[in-house]
C-alpha cells in the first residue's frame, strides 16, 4: 500500500512537470509542421535520388549526392561568389547605414524623418519591381547609367553591366545593398535612440570631439546591434541577392553571379533533383549554422549591454 | 574659485517661458543652492551655465568674461548629473580618466590626478568595477570623482542626491559639505529638497515659475521671507498662510511659532479642534481646525491622547508676517502694524471663544 501511494505521488509530480508543455503545444505543433518536419525530410532526401515526380519513388544512394555536389563545377564557384557577396554586402548593411544613422541622429526631428523615410523607401519596394527598374538603368545601350557615363565622356560605348564578368556580380551587390541600406539605418537609428543623451553632455563638458564621442561612447553602446547586423548580413546575403540573380542574370554569365542559394534553387526546383537540392541545403545549413554559433560567441565577448 | 554672473537671461521652450529675465550673482567659493519646485527653471539655469543650453537672451559671465558662446568643454566647469551619466561600458577608473584622456593629459600626471580623485571619494577598492556593479551611493561617488579630477573652478550639480535612499542622502550631504570645504571651488547645486538646501548651502536662491523669488543665507530665507511663495515653500511643514476673503492682507505664521495652551497668555489666541497629529519624537505636528481655517502647529509633543480635543492655539504676535495683496511682504512698520490690527479684527469677528490679547 505504501509503495503504490509513493508511485502515485511520483506520477502526479511527473504530470505536473508536463503542465507548461500544454501551453506551448500550439506553437510546438506549428514549428514542428513547418520547420522541423521539412528539415528532417530534407536530411532524408539528401541521401536519396528522386526527380520529385509522384510516379517515381525515392531511391537510397548514400553520400552520392554530396560527392556529386563537390565535383560539380558550379559548386566551388557558388561558394566563392557567396563569400564575395558577403564581403561586398557589409558596407551596405553595416558601414554606410551606421554612418547615415549617426549623422541623421542629431538633426532636428523634421529633417531626420525626411532623410530616414528616403533611406527606407527602397526597402518597401517589391524586389522583382526593383530588379526590373535596375535592368532598365543598367541597359547596355539605352540605360540611364550608360547614357550618363557616355555623356560625361568617361566611356565610348555602353557597358554590359549584367552581362560581363566582374560587373555583373558588382551590379547585383549594388542593387541588393541599395535595398538593404534603409533597413539597417532604421535598426541603427533605433539603437541610437536608446543611448542616454546625458553621456554626450558629460563628454561635451570633458571637451571631447564629436568623432571621439562616436568612437568611444556611441559605438560601444550600440555594439550589440552592430554585431547583430553583421550576423544578419553574413547569414542572409545569399537570400537577399537571390531575387536579383534569378530575375537579372540567372547565375550567369558563366556562373559569375551564382551563389549557394541560387544553386540550391537550380538543383531542387529547376532540375527536379530533390537529392542534390537537399544535399546542398543541408551543407549550407551546417555551414551557416557554424558561422552563426561563432558570431554568437564573438557577440558574448565583445558586445556591451547597457542595463 | 570663480564667480558667475547671470545677466538678463531668458529661455523659452516652444513658447513656454522657463526662465524670465534672470539676474543673479553667484559668489566666488560659495555653496549656492538653486531651490524650487520641479519645473521652476532651476535645472535649465544650471544647464545654461554649463553651456548645454543656450539662453534666448542675456549673458553668462564668469569672472567678468562673457562665456555665453563658449563651448561647455572650455568653461572650466564640471557637472554631476542627476542620473550620474557614467559611461556604462567603462570601469570606474576609465570613467574618471575619460575627460583627462580627451584633454591629452600625459600619463604620470594623469594617473596621479585620477588616483587623487579616487582617494578623495574613497573608492580605492572599486576602481575595476563597472557602474552597473555598484550601488547608487558608489555611483554617486564615481560621478563626483569624475568632476573632481578635472579640477574645475565651478562644480555644477543637478539634483545629485535625488536617486538615493533617505539614509544614504544624509551621509552624502555630509560628504558633499566635506568636499566643499576641501576643494575651495564654487559649488552651484540644484535641488528641490529644502533639507539639502538648508544643511549644505551658504547661499540659497529660491526660484518659482522662471523667476527668482528670493536669495539669501539659509537663515534669511527661513526667518525673513520676501513673499508668500517663499513663506509657503520653506519649512517642514511650511508657514501657515492665512488669507481672508474681502481683505487685502495675507498672514503667515510658522508652525513652531505657535504654542498650544490650555490657559491663555500673552498671545493672540484662537480655539480649535485637533484634526490629526503627527508625532516626530520630541516634537509633534498638530493639524488644528479653527474658525480661520486649518493650521498646522509644531510644538513639543504633548503625547497625551488629545486627538479631537479642543485646544487653544496661541500665536506669537511678533512672529506674524504680513503680505500685501500682490503677495509681497509688508516691510513698512506702520503698514505692518495696520495689517496686524486687521488680522486681530478678523479673528475677533470670527471667533466667539476669543480670549483677546493681554
């Protein structure tokens, strides 16, 4: 009798520890359905060969997909390009917005709002529309940019910005970056608003120059946001550039503008190769996961949180 | 060591006048207190002297030199902020050192200045801490050290003790007075707390609605107010303000200048009922309902259970202060005597229990 009572208590306790789970159940269910289940399926398909047709069945091929991926000529190119995109995106996502946010912070409210609205406008435009507008601007013969350059006498004939080797990648970067500036500026402005103004008054009384105040007070105090934006930029550049690659260059010329994200799309959606697409997805998931963890560690060490 | 002169300074924020033609001379090496209720413009005046705000008109002179357009960093003033404004990402040592580094003070000298300042506020064992790891009192000391290290001629303090608890405030009052005597600089201190003003200040400037109401020594401010505002602001509780409909005069009597008697003596006296009592130890404050209104009386504690009892309030005749209809103190002896006779008449008219003056 004693034993059964004891067990009863144990079971009751156990059920009680499960209580919080009931409240989380709706969220857990949705996350499981839309995030974890697809993730597991992707891992599964990365070891299969399957053309995504309902009539065919997936076939186990082991690490075949991964090996083929490493041998594929576009894969190395996509990795290198992704690296260039990441490096090239940092000025647009971090450096320029940081300067814009700091410069506009001390303006009067009206001027500040006008400037920040202007910076933010590209962000709310649909990416495909933006891509098409820029295609006009970049047009080799009638595009405004070429017209302007020729008008100034800098070039004799139009440059095929999106069709030649180094300029295509830079053009994609410029468009994606131009669109990101507003968002980052907004984020940095929000962080700056949180910095107590009396720090600057104290520094003014200490005869500190504005530049020195920016470097020794502003930057350390908004460092969490800076590191966060760096992380966002590194992890999502491949996604942010995807639309423009897809609309403007299709990865070309000669894979000059392809990146890992676009490659995944080509394998999985265009070529109906579920195995290759999944294998690429898993590889990049692991790769970006490692980068995210590393940046988190850096964040813990270097970012300062003011409470 | 420096005196500051404010000449015709006015300041408005979006049509709200915060300072209205202020003229003030802050004496060299004085501990001057700007005292007033919140919104009276005292902090704005301090910030104008610091250079953090520009006056709409008027001048700020420092040792007879016009400082109105001089940058805050070039005014040789140090400021202690209400929220301390310590750089949260820098240690105590780095916070104190920050200003010297910006001024490019070289190292053996810099270390000595910082160490001296730290010793002065007794924070030797805290130098490596971040502000967030310290108590309010310690942060206050860091803020003081950061001001001291600059060796300024003028210390500006904007309600520096208002974020501390009552006990710590008492301690810091002593320490500030101590620092003042050691540093031989001019202190200009903004507060709404009259205990701070009375206990530390050598000179008190009382402000209300952007205007200086009265300035003088703590004694003068307390014993000899210029107008009804000062009489009704200073003191805890402040002087009783008595004004009567249909008469041009107002009167003020400090709670401690009234005595409760069960028998009458040489005072003007009035009967009333005790509404509430507040025992402070040796003294007690009684709130008494009389025919001329509710008045508070501070007197040696009677301790007896006399709540709701009818008592006789005796007002010392020579302590009654009279003010004219614009709220200004009546200084003319004849006018004063007349006003007092009005006061007596009112009480006679109102009180059926009046025992009269002997």
